[in-house]
C-alpha cells in the first residue's frame, strides 16, 4: 500500500508453554527510519523478530509490513521484507552467487536485473572474489555477508536484522551501516536488534527497549536522555533492563 509505514506491530504476544516470551509488544518503523531494538539476552528480541518476519506464528497481535497484513496476506507481507536472522539459514552446497540466484527466483525477480543486483551487492560486501566457492567453506563473516546480500536483493520496504554485525570485521560492519543508512534515505525502514549500545547510538534514529518481553521505553536518544535526567543510553538501558538475563 503506497504511503504505508514499513512496519506496524500491534499488541504482539507469544508464549512457549508457561513462559511468556513476548507480551503486548507494539511498535512502528516509519519510512526513512532506522530503529534499534535493544534488550538483554532473553528479553524477547529474537522471538519478536521471528514473529514479525513470519518465521513464528504469534499467539496474538497484528503485523503490517508496508500495508500488508502478515496474518491475512502472508505472501505479500513477506515479499516486502528482507530478513537477516540471528542464525542465517544458507544452502551450504551452493555458492553465494548460486544462493542469490535461488533467492531471486523465490521472489520472482527478473533474471538479468537480479543478477546485476547480486553482483553489486557481492562487490559492495567484498564477497565477489569468493562468490563461486561453496558456502560450506565460508567463515562466519562470509556467511553473514551472504545473508545480508540476500536480504537486500529485492530492495524491500522493510529490513529486519537480528544482531547484524555478528562475525563482521570493522570494514564490513562499516559497509553494512552505510547500506542501512542508504536504504533509509531511499524511504525504506530498518528494525535492527543489537546488544551494542554504541552502535545503536551512532546508527539509529530511535530505539525501542525491551525487557521481559515488554516494551519499557522508546524514543530518540535525546528524548530518552531528557526523560531520565540527562543520562546516557547505557544508563537508561541498565536501569530499565536490569535483572534480565
């Protein structure tokens, strides 16, 4: 839907038996916005992202991806997002170039245009020289870059990333941050979970703090600092998320 926010999450909930992993989470990612999703281990970040991406069915709530209701229009909603999960699933007997061609086919992308786009991403991520090697031979960082290229391949309105800097060297991390900023400048939205508060401070326009499966604070760094007596994001995070593990 034209003009729709890249992501709207309304009252999302997910349990695992008696354990409440996510409880009544609502958030929004606007066009041109990078939102940092931060919380201690076990706070519910990964479960939320899996529900938002369609990998996990929520027990309650609603997810809209660029106007498409994930529950009622799953194919349309999933086509409008790119996901870099915490543990990327890659077909290890394919090369990176073959894997990107496979992903392009899943999205019904034109062959020639998607091949050009794949080459651009492989070059940008310094993976072109190894793109014909089997993924099973790749380091953690190379696997992460392959997953990143796959998420960007169809230029979706929404990018979801779960600890996206895992395994990346400083140069590759800087490249990814540049790509995310470019995506936002082009009108896309980004929701990225991270435990690296300095990354959130440098990259994100706004942050959402999660604790025990609930949103306990959200806003710009300036607004959060002002609301907590001029304290730093680290201090605010440690105060609101303490006791979580």
